[in-house]
C-alpha cells in the first residue's frame, strides 16, 4: 500500500517536472563547506604536528565515523529513503540522531533528494546528476540552491512525526555531535584534549563521512561494473564499500532499491546489512525487504 502511494507521488512529480536553472548558494553551503574543508586540510594537520592527538581522540574518531556513517547508510538511506525495513521507534530515533551528526542535512531533505535521484537518475532533475561530471556529482551539487521540485518530494516525508521532529532540532543535533567528543576528551585531557577531539573526531570526521557518501554519487556512477542494470550510470565498486560501510554495490542498489542489502551476496562487504540483520535477530527490526527477480518480498 505504502509502495503504491510513493509510486503515485513520483508519477505526479514526473508529470509536473521541468528542468530548472540552478543558482549558487552563496549564503549557506559555500561558506560552511569551505570552513569544514579548510579546517580538515589545514588546521587538523597543523594541530596534530604542534600538539598531537591522544589515543582517545583517535578512538572517538573511529567510533563516531562508524556511528554517523551507519546513521546515514542504515538510517537515512535504507530505513528512511527506501523503507527497506521497519524498526522499534527508539532505534529509529537513534538512527535519526546518528545521521544528523553527519551534517548531511535533515533526514527529510536527504531522503527527498535521494528519492529524486532514483526517480530521475542521470537527468537534470537528479540532484547529483552524474552526467554533469565527477566534481558536480561528488560535491559540486551542494553549492547550488535546492530546486523548487524538491518540495514535491519532501511532502511524503512530512507525514512522519519523528522526521519532522529531527528536522526541527537538526542544528542542535549537529552541534551535539561536534561537541560530544570534545566533552569526553576534555574530561581526561583538559582544554587541549577538548580542542583535539573537536578537530579530529568532530570536524575531520564530518569531512570524511561526507566524502564517503559523496563517493557513492560520483565514483559509483563513473567506475565499476554493471551486472544488474546498464540502463543508467550506476555501478558496483566493491572497494567503495570499504569506506561507505557497504554502499559500493550501487548498480545492484539501483536495480533493487528497496532491498535492505546493497551487497546481496554473502561475501559482499556490507556492514550496513549486517547491522540491519542483527537488529532483526534481536527483535528490534522487522519486515526486511529483499529484491527478487519478480519485484520485492519481505
Ligand atoms: Zn545512484
Ligand atoms: Zn538509494
């Protein structure tokens, strides 16, 4: 039933859409991402050489990379955007917070852009249209203002109160994700520890998780194999799964977008599907969707 509602919505949007001119976002995206890029590429190495990072800073970096990465891949992507499984409300909120810590916009914005990517892959209405080249699909697209068509894709997500809640408190959630490692390291190593953890496990971690997600839209639409569907530019690049926690099997994902697995074979490196399956085994997730030749099944 839900599937038909979404499909109907997409059909309405398909009929209404016209390619729209993009405008650069001088106020929000360009300054914000310039600060994050400069801090990660210049300030973080400088601080490391001058003051050093503790084992705790590196541990927090690794833990938060995994938590926020899975917040995006399992939470924003497979749970919210594709409804690949259902889960306990507490688990859902945990994923919304973990995904929010990744600074990839609210789950509503992320999901609306992503559904649009699947609906209009490789066209002007695809927010990360790979036909516009590597840099545009990797990160160039975020420096442009959102197209008006976005509102039509946003509407279905507004029916979910927890998604609306997460969008309302998105900024405090992001800030808490940056300050949490600083607080933990600060308790052990004072101000120097707090600043080191903020830079490494806060800002640099955000930069790296962002770029891991960007690789799906760029590399996984440029390089790799197309064993499942050659009608669009999506590709399987297994090595991208190593940094994206399983999302590199992108050709399979475009062919079976509701499947809770991106790597369907047992040997595929897909920690995101392992986590979903583990949640299922302990009773916190249900109705896992699998792609089949004839369509989908739970
Ligand atoms: Zn794609
Ligand atoms: Zn997807």
